C-alpha cells in the first residue's frame, strides 16, 4: 500500500512509544485515524499532536483495554461509523512483565499479559479483518517482538505472547493468500525500542534481579524511527518487518542455529537478548 493519503488507519496503544509514533507518521501522510489507548489522558495528548501535524484529518478515538473483546468490537464498529472504511489495522498495544523464571510465573500474571498481548491482538484482528477485506487493497499489522523470534531466559511469559502473535499471524497470512490476497498480513519484530514499556508494565521478578533502569538501557531506538520502518514495510508489502540490528541478528541466529542459539547468547539484564545489541 504505497499511497496512504486519504486512507483510514486504526491503531491500538497510541499513548506513547511506537503506537504514538505510528499515529504521528500516518497523520503527516494524510491518513484519517481511529485510535485506541487505555489511558484517556494519553489518548487525548496523542490526538492533539496528530491534529497539530495535520488539522485536516478526521480522528476517532476510544479509550479501553484491548483485552476486552466487546470493547474491541465496538471500536471496530465505531471506526466504520465514523470513517465508513478502514484500510490499515495495526495491533500495537502490548505490555511486559519483568524478569521471572518459567517455573515461577504466577497464573494471574500469565493471564494478564496474555490478555493484552495475545488476546488483544486476536480480538483486534477478528474485529477489523472483515472490514479490511472489503477494500481493494488493505493491510493488517500485528506487532510481535525480537522475543517472538528467540526464547530468552526469564522472559517465558512475554516470549509466549510474542511467539503466539507470530504463529497466529503467519497462519492467517497463509489463509489470506488463498481467500483475500488483497489484504497483506504483516508481522513486526522490533528489537530494543525506547518506549515506556518497562515503566508502564507490571514488574514481576525472582532472579536475576535487574532494575528498570538496566532494562531501559536495552531500549535504544527512537520510536519515530521504528514507526517509519513499519510504515515503509507496509508500503513495500513486506510480510515480516524486522526493526533494529538486534532483531535482524536474532532472526539470523535462530535460523542458522535453531538448537544452539540459547548457549550462544550471553547473560544479561534481558536474559541474554542484550548481547544482540550494538556495543
């Protein structure tokens, strides 16, 4: 989808980070928007920024938790009521859960992160995909992670959600190629992006015990740059969009050493993933 001017894009989790940057990028290109964020104040702040960039675009917004299926379906219906169409849906909303071992993660914490990261993506896909299929050309973007490419120590819950996003999306892509080839299905795998995810997420830990500041050192790429890479990937119809050298290295290592990469990665505050970053 090369020309986004006049198109309608729906995005979840726009209060900060990649979601906010995507909204700003698309507003600049003349895209009408339908925006979601759980925090109403952050949602309004992003809307104001988009309007300051392009006052001519139409913006719909809904503040809700993406893990609520009913609210997501209402978001999709409200998008259609406001704009009459949707050309691009980006399931971006996501959270992390700190560093906790696979054997110690509590069910309630697992349920919480699965509800937002995985089920939020499923609900968003199922709610918007029928509308996307109505267009001559459309795109669905599901944001996974570097942690959806490799398993990382003390990140079992987070990795599970991101691997699940990848598996679900790649399965849907195969279906779309047969039944709706005009809808391009994208998976996005960002590496360390400078967002508020470490500060905003539930912080659960057992051992090792890194602090949030150490984790933030892993998050280096500006969100606006990551958003630009995503939009360019949509323009070029790239099925898999890797963001950052760390994500590219993770993809390469996993493909070359699918059984041995866990031994290759060093130990660090991100369970080994920090060894993939530039030093």
